[in-house]
C-alpha cells in the first residue's frame, strides 16, 4: 500500500518545541486519516532545527465506498416531508426508495452509496487544514501577506513543503495544495552551510538517505546518540569523565542538524568556584557539558561543545569562540562568588523585612521567624539539636539575596550550603540550607540529617498552614505556590526517615498562630470563629495529606482504598503508623481469613446501613445476652468479647500484624452466624439485639480499619 512523506521546511524551530511538534504532527495527521476511514499501518515523525517530517506507511489508495441507509417519512405522509426526504437523499422519485415495515407503520427507506475518494484527494484536503491549525505555543506571520488576518502562521517562516504519496514500485505523486504562496513539491534542502542546494526526494527511505548525504541527521534520537558517544570518547581519551545531562543533551540535539563534538578548556583558576556554579554557568550560557576527574569527582577545566558544522580548521575557531565566552561568563561567576563571601549570611537577613512573601501572609522576614520557631519545636521530635536547628532555620533562606543565586536561581540552597561552610557554620547547619527545599519531586533525594528534617518540615508546614489560613488552598490544576509538592515532601520526610510525630498537633499549633496575626490583618473573626476555622483547616489539610499519601502508596503498588479505611477511623495523623497499618492490612486481606472476614464485615455493614436508614435510628447499644436464642449468636458474642480487646491491645503496641491475627479469629463465628441466623427476626426485640450484635462486629474490626471502605 502507498506511503505518505511530509516535510515542513522552515527557519530554525526552537529546540524546546521540537519533540512536541513532531508528536503533534503525527497525531493530527493519523487521527484525521482514521476519521476519513483510512486506517494506516504505522507512522513516525521527526524534527530537526529546520524541519518537521512525517512518514505514514500502509495507507489505502482510496477510501472504501460508503453505503448508507436513511429512514424517511411514513408511507402516505405529508408531501412536504416526502419532498424534503427526496432532496436530502438525492433520490429522483419514491420509486427508488424501499418500504420498510415496523410496529409503527410503513416507512420509506433510502439506500445510497457514496463512492470513496482517492486518498491523494483526501490528503490534499486535510493537510492544509492541519498545517493552518497547528498548535505551536508561539507562532508568527511574515512577508507581504502577514498583514492579512487569514495569513498562515507558523513557528518561523515556512519555506517549502514536501508532500508525496505512492507505492515503492512507482514514482510517487505530489499531494497538490498551496498555502500562502508555498506550493507542495518533491524538493528539499540539506544543511544550511555544508549542503544548501535543493535536491529532489521521492519517498521516506530516499529522503533519509539524501538528507544524510546533505549533512542532515533526521532522527533526533540518532543525533543524541552521536553527541553522547563522541563526548564520552573525547573525555575518555584524556582519562576524564563526561558529566551527563539528559535535559541538556535533548536541547543540544535540537540545535544541530549535523552534530560535531569538540572539547574546549578554561583557566584552572576558575576551579576555585563551586562545581555546581561552573556547571550552571557553562550549561546556561553556552549549552555545553562539563567534565570531571573520575578519581576525585571534581570538575576539570574542560568542557564539551556541539557544533553544527564540520569546519575546515577542525573546529579551532569554534572552540576558541566558545572559550572566550565561557571565560567571560566564569569571570562574572567568580566575581559573584567572591563578592558574596564578603557578607555573612546573617547580615543579609534584615533585607527580608522589605520583601513580601505574600500580600496576606506578610514579609519573608516574618516567614523565616515562623520557620525558626516551628523548626525548634520539631527538633526534639526528630532527634535534632535545637540550637543547631534554630541557627539552620535562620540562615536557610539567606542565600536568596546573594549575587550567585540572583544570577542562577536554580542554585538556591546549594549556594547557601557553600557560604555557610565558608563562614564556619556547623556541617548540619550548612547542609540544611540546601536540604530544606528537598524533596522537590518523586526522584529527589530525601534529607536524612535530623537538623535538615526539622527545618524542611517546618518550612513546608508553615507554607501549607499559611495558605489554608487565608482560605487559598490549591484548586483544580492551579497550585502557584507548590502546596501539593510541599505536602508530598512532608510525607516523604516523615515516612522515609521513620519519624514519629502528630501532624495534627503541628497543624493546629501553626494555624492558631496564623489566625492570631491574620484576624486583625485579614479576617474579622471572633474567638469561636477562630477555633472553628482552625478545626476546619486542620481537617482539610489532613485530608489533603491523605490524598497525596494515597497517590504515593499507589505508585508503590499499595491500594488507595486501604488508606481510606485507615484514615476513616479518625484521629489518624501519625503518617508512619498509617503506612505500617496499611501494609499489615494489605497482607491480611491477601489471606483466606482476611478475604472471608472482609466479606462478612461488609455484609454486616450493609444490613446495618439498610435497617438503620429504614428505622431512622442507630443500633449502637450493647446487645443483651438473655436474648441470644441460637448457639451461633452466643459464639459470635464470645468471639467478639475476646478478639476486640486483643486486637486493640495489639494496635496500642503498634503490632498491626498481631492485630490482624487476632481479627482472623472472628472469621468462623461470623461465617456461622450468617449461615444459621436470621437477622430480621419476627420478634422485634430479637431483631434489635441481632442488629446490635452486627454493630459489635463492625466496632470490633474498627480497631484495625473501617472495613466498609475496602473495595472488592
């Protein structure tokens, strides 16, 4: 079957847009083909700095004929309805229609056959529309026609369009259309400098081969492979090691069509700057990779650059140009670093008085004071030294006012660690400057030093409670202050470090402090309203934590409904214990005892729910032993009396596996009860007593979890 080759050749496409643009082109074309009844065999899209290309193979040569059956008016119906039916279906008379009987009478049926169009014609219709509606994040008009509202918009000026369609054994046909003066053809161009002349192409294999001969590597994955392999080779030849950077590699591969990898150098004196600052300078300003000594792990005075041309001087001029720029940038970086070292971190703090964190939440200075106070309270709970923790919390944000972080915001925290060490701060204090921002994502490292844990938790909880106190939690997809990340970070800090603390107590204390300040500033609340707002905000933040915890546990393979079952007990704010209880519950439910008991508890809950709703009352009193008529009732009551205290005692000792083992003893008695006992007995007193016994089952199992929340 025929194949489609499409190339959209333009001025340079920004590297950050290329991957999505290639995927959008593939999706838009193939979706439209399928919508037109043209099911293809495969498709792949590519991007270089100057072109988007797409190949779709195995497309039918034409659409299938479409047979349609359309129901018309009733036989003998109004003339206007019949005339409209004939016009809509293209029939010349009712003689061409069929008559179909159904329970409501006889109706006219039109059978029409719409012949399929050649695929070439379909492509000529859909491709211009796709190009005109292409979803570039930013686009432009150009040339004499740019003033017209209907002028084509593209990411950069579009020069040519290759669009061919055909089978391997024949000369392909050009898909005929014109867009703003650009007419489709079979001609493209190679590398801007090394092979700028036009050349014809026929289909995809021919296109790729000729492009390569014209110094263009079409596949971005292949360009990445070339850059990485050549960079590793250059480094290895001098016993160095490339500092690999997948994000930078992706960007650099989008800047070149013919990658040529070179190594440059800079003055060794610049190695006095922190490695991360050197890397940020070289990466941000020149899109180059840094190199390290594998023996020491420190950077060396080399860098890897990727040119887009095979120069006659083997890249000497290109290398020298990059070295000049990098020398100037590193000189700036060294100046920033040396200047920053002249001012102590604590001497920068007064400037925070004049920097607003949030118009309702006050200045950065106020925020830092809150973090210091809360971190000092958390410190004993995580085994941190209180004095060190307060010092760390006081200095943690100070590097935000340094020249280095002003130039490279991504180094915030890290530069604080360097400056703290340089002024003689304790290692734990210095580490907290960097680590209190962590973890910032699922793959980010979780701090393990107690001082860092205390400051990181305080920072996140102060932020969370502050926004809840002004009633601005994240809504929908909007989360400008990264509150979801703060909650997830708090969870990981607690669980990964096995920290035992009451999240509720921390939230309540900090919310009360916020409301004390915000009442005169933002809210006009009474003491009762403050208390109620504190309770509501605490419950809401805990629910917010529960949602984040469910997501994290789900990623780890746990069931979110088990988290619901544990949280439903109320008062569950020790996140570490919640996780351990969920783990024990999951193991229990994988056993036969667990599955059967869950089914029995669910049955008891369902019956109770129905009867309590019908009777408009709760059956939560203690059952009377005198009303037990059957041995199965007595056996169940006895089992509950034994198991309930045993399970509760195990939970109190945080022996959740032991609690599950105790709960398993209920299984035979519950099974026998439902097998032999009629709950809704004719005797009202017996019925009520048996419903109370069912409630005892539910109450006993709630020592472990709310089984009604567990899904099948």
